[in-house]
C-alpha cells in the first residue's frame, strides 16, 4: 500500500470508527449538556477535560503512525505492512483503543453522565475481547517473533512510565 493510500484509508477509517464511537455516539447520549458534576465537585470536570485533551492527540498520532510507518490502516481490512512500535506504541500496545476510551470517559466525567460512563465501559470491554480474540492472534501470525518481543515489553492497556527502546 502506498503512503497516500494508507493516509486516505486511515482518514476514512477514523471517520467510520473513532469519530463515531467517541464523538457521534457520546453526543447522541449527552447532547453535550452539562449535568450536576460527579461528587458535587466542579473539579471533576477538569479531570474529564484532561482525559479528552490527552486522548485526542494520542488518537491522531497513532492513526498517522499506522499510515506513515506501518504503511496501512488500523482497519482490519487494510492492515499495516510494518509493525508500528514507535510513538505511544512504546508505552502501551493499544494506544488507539486507550485514547478512544479516554475521550469517551472524559466526556462522561465532563458532562457528568452515568449513561456515557457505562457506554465507555462497554466499549473498553468490546475492545478487550476484540484484542484477545482477533487482533493479537493476527499480529502474532503476521509479525511472529517481532510481535512476541513487543508484547513481552509493552503492556496491553496500562501504559508504561518509561518508553520501550525502539
């Protein structure tokens, strides 16, 4: 896959998946209307905002790495040619999923919406099952020892405090 095709494919997949999961669906649940803050503390909204601010750039960076370094997309129908292990992938194996969940949970806390909090938990559970049942076995088959080494050094969900050497 050429870089331009990978970029266009990644951009299209971004609109189909993360933009829907972390944008359109949360909006349909909350209409981005503020409710009384969780724990009756306005400061909780800052935590929600921090999750969103951390998640969005991480999501964009990870998508760009799939296209530019992996020469593919995050979509299973057009996977990367190269294993992506730089950027946030040095800290956590699934930065796209972590970022999507962070944005959803950030919105849940910002708008103080329990339904959105539950939706975020369900999305994480779906991602976890997908990673275990499909993504990891596929990556092991595609990248073999390189992926095994990566898995041994980078956690699946909770980021490392120090980056893995590339």
